[in-house]
């Protein structure tokens, strides 16, 4: 109980969407086109909660994303 007691206030009564998220940095998330639904749903929920998050789906890629596909996504993110 002691190891999890610090997170206890976050596990009660309020949903994640009701909490204030102090993350103030820009974040980019990405998934490959064949990602399982559970992973897609988790990333979608994260992007909806974080105020400066954006998401990219890398169509046609597997878990090992080819650099020529990922590079333009990262370049656009860092250039913004």
C-alpha cells in the first residue's frame, strides 16, 4: 500500500478528463497503420487530454518505422 499510496488521490472519484494536466510542452505521438485498437485508443485519449499534443498515423509502416517516413513528421514538428 505504501508504494501506491502517492497515486491514490488520482485513482478516486474523478476521471482523467476531469483532472488538470500540467504538461505545457508540445508533444507529437505516432502510431503505425497496423497498431492494435487498444494502442490507438490509448494514444487518442492521451492526445485529447494534453493541450499541446498532436498525432500522426504512419500508414503502411510496421513497428520498425522507416526513417524516410518518420523524418518529415519530426521535421515538421520541430519546425513549428
